C-alpha cells in the first residue's frame, strides 16, 4: 500500500469530560451563530423569568432565590456542560424536596445542602456514573413525573384560590388537601379569576401563536389588570417586598459539623434527582436536535452549577426539559444561547426588578398549574 493510498487517520473523539462549548468553537463559530444564539437566549430568558420566581415561591423561598439560581446555575451549566442545548435552572421536580428541606433545616440548611450536592454530582461525573442513568426504566420516569405534577398542582391550590388557612400549610399531600378543603370558605374570587385567566391566556397563545412567550405575556397582563382594577389580590410585593437588583456577593455557607450532618441527606436527594432530571433533559435535547451529549461532562457541570448557585444564595440547579426544548426550537446553535439566557435574566433583574412587586401570586400559581398539566401530559 502506497502512502497516497493510505486512508487518513480518523480524528480522535472528544474526551468525555470536555465541555460542549469547546467542540462548538472548534467547529467554527461566527456572527450568524452568535445572532441565532442571542435570539434563542432571549426567548428562553422570557420563559425562565416568571417560571424561576414561581418555582422559588412554591419551594418556600423568596422569588429572588429563583433568579439567582437561573443566573448563576444556568450560566455554569451551559459553559461547562456536556449537552449542546441544555438549559439549567430551578425545576418544578425539586419543589417538594426543597420545600421539605426548608421546613426541616431552614434556608441556610437548604443552601448548604445545595452546596454539598454539587460536590456529589461532580464525584458522580468523575466516576463516570452518568452512563448508567440510561438504564432507569421508562415507566419509573413516567410515574415519577406524573407524581411530581400532582404534588406541584396541590402546592399551588392555596394561591390559586386565594385561600386563608388557619395555620401553616402542611407538607404532606393528604394533610394539605384536608387543610385546603377546610379553608374553602375563604376563597378569594379575584385571585381565582386571575389564575384561571392566566391559564386560559397561556393555553390560547400556545394554540394560536405557539412561538409567542405565553407565560410572560399572561403574567404581565394579569399584573396590569390587578393594578388597574385595584383587586385585593396578594402580590410578590405585598408578601416578599421589593426584589434586589443584583445577586449578592458570593459567600460560603456555614460548614459546621452539625450543619453538614443535617444537610447531607438532603444533599444526596438533590444530587440523585438532579442527575436523573438533567440527563433526561439532555436525552430530550438529543432527540430533538440529533446531537449527542456527554453524560459525565454534564454531571460535572451540574455539580459546579450547584456549588456556584449556593455561593450566591441560590438553590438546586438541574437541566430543565421545557426550557431546553424551547432553546432547541428557538434555533440555538450551541451553549452560548444558554449562557446568554442567564445574562438576559440578569439584565432584566437589573433594570426591571421593581416591577416584579406587582406580579400577583395567583398569576404565578396559574403558571405552575400549567407546568403541572404539561408534566402530567
């Protein structure tokens, strides 16, 4: 065989821990790609903004914590991740765990558990455990998702109906439903009307203008209606006060032995759920785009994102299926769109944080009710 007839050696495959952004830049990344990613990033940011605050409130923390999680965690997931299109942030699947964690060990405990879960996820990625996620049976995934959808909807019933409970809202779903039923006489019809209106607007836009940002438009419209008519409906401002314009300076959570022991079981739960959720989301993105993710690189990125989120006062980060799918449909070319989505949320927070005070809690409950419906479907 002559030198001329010898086939050129095949290029070596990318290492399994290499972030996808390196691959994308190696392929050649120009102005057209940046423009497409900027449009996709803005589209995802518009979806993520109301959803992040709604998930945070449903999880028992302030809405600003959801924004911190989206900004810091979302940026790191895209920068370091093994999926070309993954969007990271707070996820509805974590609502039950996070709210239970806050009730058990408080906000500082939640931040510490998030911090520790990041290291567990990085360890899982380093040990190449991401490969085994694919062996989880599909019925388990479906049952898990449907169960979470039911719990999310139950968690929103108080704000959806504007109920006034005699005491704290129970965490267990049976006790929760009993307490809500006992408070049925305190229904605020204005709140119920706002929530139903938000759901109707989102579904209408999804059907007739599927490319429009239905969640954001519905929340903005509800806020304008409530303010214009002076409806007696609880808002973000009346419950949580004004939102900050910027995330706080990074700070380590308290690492005393007692605090670590109390937070560790929650950290393990966060890491397990985060690994499953993020890799399922990456598989969905692969199916939509024809790309192929690197599962262990993704776990490393999810770990780094959770550590980073905790340092800035955020909570659990994972890959989010709905926002990732939106990113693919919006024409993303790669991880830059996810990084830009986080920066766009930061810019909106910087400029428009005071306006969030006018958002009715019933409107965000309507958003999450729609999310629960989508999960169940």
